[in-house]
């Protein structure tokens, strides 16, 4: 009897602890969803740093230095792909499993991840959780609350979106795995090794991370266009964004009914991809270290692969430092732009660039409103786009100055790796692996700033939104 009473008392205390914890999390989510999301991301990074530090995580069964463990954790959770250690040889089987699990967790997105965790804690998807997940698909909801324009994903559909996130990630990675497996098997790997590598590569492709499990990276598959095409498919789909995948999967037969966000994302993505192909062909066709020895068809394909990967994929069939300075600068621009909103890609996002171009076109034609695909785009979206670009450029500039001072490396290499970190791309000139611990910490902070999103960070730092009840006299400064 006493045992039963003691058990009941313990269960009661456990229930009270659980309810208290749930109420605390719910209260934080109510006060600031973005701060809660950042807390979730930070907690994950700290947890994975601890796990990567353990001897069981390294192949040599030794402690991994703190700066390497932290950098790897940030790179994994932020789905970047940069590394300060040899990813193919440093980590044990346990460490590699952590990497695959971590990139899939990080690829879900900051606010969507926080919503999923909140749903697990509360056993339901309430209004606040829906607002958090919805703001991941449309950052303007963080900035100004629910908005009235036609959304890619409406508030009532967020539950379906979360299901789509899980299903699409599993389905796309499974398809890419199936495409990669026979090619890896044909390269001489055992069945078990081929299965593991295909799962590893598919996770890195869909999450736009770019880690390689092989010592020679993509060297064994540099001429295997089936393998490279499968990687491009995973990277492309991951970079579109879950709202776009959701909208297209629901209405692929009726593209005219797609929202402006979907159309802008698809159009800008294709334009940038083709522009990247043209740029790499024009700049690298005579470079003997990259495409100079290739035929026309091979040059076009390798340029396409580089264009897709430069936008956030992180894989490369060439040595990045062998690119011409002009090509490095062009890659900087592609990386900084990145992929679609609420995607596994980084950067300022393609819709941000599209909004800036639409504003410039409206100004050049004398129109007072931005328009796209028969819809008017409100001016507050332009202010948000400008803020995103300004925050991104400031982050890149500050990190570049600090790392230049620390490393004394060439400016084009520093700028390239810093933008790659901010845009969570993963391409590197080799500078990242050579940085001292101080530079590693700076680059880790840059990855974190790039992944959590400038809009989310700005919303988290803002204590509250205030309404101005008066209007000051207007005066126009000279611009340009």
C-alpha cells in the first residue's frame, strides 16, 4: 500500500513538473515566438557541441577540441557544410549519425522547428504555434503580425504544412537515395557502404549542406552525370522552400492559381540558375584548372552543376580556389542571394532580390506601386527586403574585417568563405580549415546569424512593436 502511495506521489510530482515546464515554454512562446525559436536553435547547437566533443564521436576515440566541436555543431544545425576537420576521416560512425540527424533537424527551419517542439510539449498545435510556423513561411508575419495578402500557406493550413515538411523531406531524400545507391555501388563500394553513403549524400543534398563522406569528396563521381544530376535534384528541391513544395504539390495542374510568392520564387530561381551557367561558361571555359580541358557539353553540364551548388548546395567537382577571381566574385553574389524562403538554403533569399528589382522597375517606369503577376505588392515588403539585405551585408562586412585581421589571408578568399558561412552554402577556398580558433568562432557566429535569419533576429531583439499616433512634417533628402 505504501509502495502504491509512493508511486502515486511520484507520478503526481512528475505531472506537476511537466505541466510547469509546459506552461513556462508556452509563456515564452507567447511573449516572443522568435526568441523562443532562437533559444531552441541555440540549445540544439550546445547539445550537439557536447556530443561532438565526446570521444565516441571521433574515429580516434579522442576528445575533439572545443572550437572544432562547436564549429561542426553550428555547421550541422545551420546546414552550412563548412568544416574545420576532415569530415570523411575525423568522425566515427556515431559522429556521422549525429551529422545526418542534425542536418535534417536544422533543415526544418528555425520557427517551424520551434513549432514542432511546442506541439510535442503541448500535444496540440495551438494558435501561437500556428503563427510561429506561418511566420517561417512568411517573415512579414513576424514583422507586422498576420497579413491580408494571399499567402502561400494560410494560417489554417499550417498543420498541413508541417505534415508536408515531414513527408516531403522523407520522400525527396528517399528518391535521391534510390538514385544514388546503384552509382555508389558501381564505384566499388560494398552494399552496406553504398547504402550508408547514398543516405548521407541525399541528406546533404536536400538540406543544402554539402558534407562529403569520402576522402576524395566528389572526385570519384566528377564524371558521373547520373550521380551529379541526383545531387542537383535534391539541392534544387530543398532550395525551393516547403511553402512552394506545398503549393505546387496541391495545385501543379493549375499554375495560374499559384500565389505571387510561388511564382516569384520559381521564376527568380530559374533565371539565377541560367545566369550562373552563362557566367561560369564565359569566365571558366579557358581556365585549364577548371573547365578549360573539357568539351562543350561537359563544360555546360559542369557549369550547371556549379551554378546550382553556388546558391547553397555546397558540393563541388573542382577545387574552388582554382576559380578565377572574377568567378569567385560571381559565386559570392550567387551565394549571398541563396534560395527560397522557408527552405533549407540560406542567403537573403530569391524573393528578396525579386522585390528589390520590382521596386527598381517601378521607380524607373514612374509607377508608385510594385506589381508582379497581376498583383500589387505592399511597400512594407520592400522595407523588409531592404532591411534583410542591409543586415546581411553588415554581417558579412563585419565578419570579413575581423577575419582579415585575424588570418591575414587574401581578401577574395576571406570574403568568399565569410559569404559562404553567412549564406550557409558550404563552398570553401580552403581558408576555413586553416583558421585559428579565434577565426573559427567568428565564422561560427556568422553561420548562426545567417541561418536564424535577419528578420527573425531583428524581431527577437525588438522589445515590442509600438504604434505611432502622429505624423511628422515631410521633407525629402537628396538620394543618388
